[in-house]
């Protein structure tokens, strides 16, 4: 099955439809997503506006990038320690 990527605007719009009283199963069928996906979005984006959801995604991306940088630096540091600790 083809995976579909929803934008923050679409996610917040779908959640607003559910808050307005739409049935979750009908929303899932209409937008082509699963029920667990809807509830995961609700847990993550519930009560947020579009600008706040965009900011959340941007912060998550930046956090992932910084974690990769830290892991690379720690790996380099460990490699240098191993190299320098060996006797010549």
C-alpha cells in the first residue's frame, strides 16, 4: 500500500473535523488513513494550531540533527582515545 504523507495543515484540519463531531472511522476512510494513525496524531498534535504544529516538526528535525552531530563527535572522540591509548 502506498504511504501518504500529510502536511501539518491537513493533520490539524482532520483533527478539527473530529473535534467538530465527525465519526473517526468515517474520517479515516475519507482521508485514507488508519485509526491508529489518527489517534497518534491526536496525541501528538491535539489542541495545536497549524503554526504550532509546524514549529513542533521543525524542532523535532533540529533535535534529530543535533543528536546525529553529537553521536558523530562522540564516535570520533572514542576512536581518538582508542588510537592514543595503544602502545606503539
